[in-house]
């Protein structure tokens, strides 16, 4: 009787281990840096790159497709919020399944009216295929 029970539960164990775990939509590994874009350093371009995972893909006509919207708010050193300073509305279509995550980036230019100091970026992401949202906030220094 024990042999029958063991052989019955063993295939169930392998089936449950082989399924991919569903990951919630999230933004992570946010990296922010800026570079001067003119000789006088009166303007700097700020880049915010992040990984996004847990997004939904749909399969149609043998291709896989996603649709993600990223928006960045800038919080200045005096806590003023510049809403939607950068935006990326991106879709992807390819014949193979997408990997676990995507690398996405937004950028914007700050001129001399933005003083040097500590800023924050609030990066909001929305998976438009299944209406899931995520956000990540991170500080950076403009110098």
C-alpha cells in the first residue's frame, strides 16, 4: 500500500515544481544618473533605467506582445513635484517568449533653473495588458 501512495504523490510533486511561479508586476533595480549636455553645464540630461517584471504577454498569430507605460515624477530639493517629467509608452512584439524582465529607460533634461542638490524620482509603471501598477522611488544627486 505504501508503494502505491508514494508513486501516486511523486508525479504531483514534479508537476508542482515544474510550473513557473507567477510574479507580480513590479519595478526594481532603479538606476539614476545625469550627464551635462553642454560645455557650461547649464543643462543636464537625467536617465532613469529600471527592470520591470511580472508583465502580461499575449500570444497572437505566433507572436508574443506586451504593452507597458512608464511615467516619472521629479521631486525637487524643496519638495516640489514636477509631474510626468518623462514618459515612455512601449510595446514589444516578437516570435519568442520574453525573458523574465525588461530593461526600460526614461530621460529628461534639466536646465539652470533646477539647482544642484538632492532630488527624487518616482517611477510609475502600468502593465496595460492586465491593468497592474507598480512604482519605485529613489533619490539622486544633481551635481
